[in-house]
């Protein structure tokens, strides 16, 4: 994880240097943060919706929400709905202001909600019809016996495409148990297969099944296809760095004797 974090910082520096070169070195007038152009729409609208005096109430509310999420006092969706209701009343007491803020994000919310339902149906069809099990058995059927000791690395590699095109649940509860059961016959512990299987998560976060991606590209006004074309190679790179870290630290072996 430390190696992957270092790779992310290195990427951020690289992107920053590229952007500086493209746009030229930019300086802040009077070194004041208010002079930063956020690119979030009309400047007057942004200024009207800022609530700098509500920093501490929002900070306390966010901290309380995080604590309750960790404790697990209530289901996540209920906690978020309650926190949103409190936040919108604190920051925008007027009903008209509340309607305007909700309306500004309604398009993204509806798109993400529709995607969540679609992804759930897709995952349910894969799991309920037995397609996931069939895919796992077909995958293992083409693996030669001599490749058995390398199944941990194999699990790490296949986690990239499989978690990209299907949900984590479908992969972890459908395909991964079959791989782990096969690996056990070669003496590879299930824990090592499990560790190897999560290395595709940086790549998984670019999947079209991730609702938050659509929300983020919508807010940034970026085409999702363009986002994927740009980010896929970097997601694969971070996954490979994670794999290298797992092999170096012994989280899973390259070859199991």
C-alpha cells in the first residue's frame, strides 16, 4: 500500500508538471485562496452558495457522520440521508435555497441511481443464472497443470479485467472461491489468493459499474469515455505496483513450492 501511495504521489507530481508546462506557471494574486478559479460554474453562483461561516458546524457534522459510520449505529444510507437533511438545513435555511441546491445536482443523482439499479440487475443475472461459476470453471479449464504453483499471480492478474467488467461481489463470491479451491490442491493458502485478488481495485474503480465515476465526471464536465481512455493505463500501473509490493513483502508468492 505504501508503494502504491508513493506511485500516486509521483503521478500527481507528473500531472502537475505537465499542466504547468501546458498552461504556464500560474501565481495567486496576493497569495489568497479566494483567487483560485475552481471551474465549478458561474463565479457569482459559487460566491452566493459559499458558506465560510459554517465551517465548524459542517466540520463537526462530517466528523460525527464518520464516527457513526465506523460504529455502524445505523445502515449507511440512513446515516447519509439524515446527515444531508441536517447539512442542507444548516447551510441553506430557506426552502427556496434548498430546492435550488437539490435541483443543481438532481441530474447527476438520478443518473447514478439508475446506474446502481442497472448494475444490481446485471450482477444478479450473472450470479443467479450460474454464469459466474461457468466463467470461473472455463477460465481454470484452460490453465495447464504446470501453471498451478503460479495461481496467486494468476489471481492478481485476472482480478484486473474481471473486476472491471463485473462487481466485486460477483468476482469475490463467484470466481475467487473456485480459484482458491483449485489453488488449495497446489498447497497455496486461501489467504494468499485473497490478498492477490484485491490488487485489481485501482483498475476496478474505472469500471462502468462504479456509480461514483459518473457523478465525478458529471461534476467535472468530462466525458466518461475520455476519462477511461486517459486513466486506464495509470490504473493498470498502480495495480502492477501493488502486485510488485505484494511479491516483495511476501503477501503472496510468485511461485509456491
